[in-house]
C-alpha cells in the first residue's frame, strides 16, 4: 500500500464495520485502527473517538463522502 495518512476519526465500531465493508467492496486501500487499549480499559476511545481510518491521500475525498453517507443513514433526524 502507498504512504497513508489519517483520513478521519470514527465514532463507533458499527460505523467502522460498515465503512470497512464498503471500502473493501470498492477496492479502496485502507486501514481502520481502533483506539482501544486494554491496559487503559478503553480510556483512549473516550478521549479520541472509537478509532480512525488511514488511507492513501488520493482516496481521502471518496472515503469522507462514503462516511458522510453512512452517518446520514445512521442519524436521519
């Protein structure tokens, strides 16, 4: 995979899984990393969010658009 950058922060594991599935279907290279650390019993997730997505910079706009679509579906209000 090319050099990656942090694209966005994820709020929860459900959104992370949905995003992962879509990115895999579209063959978009990515890594989703959780901020969970068992030594601190999830403290970093409370401070920094559930986790984040890393990907090559050229996919940033597409990943953000997909994430926004997922977020709108999760919270239609």
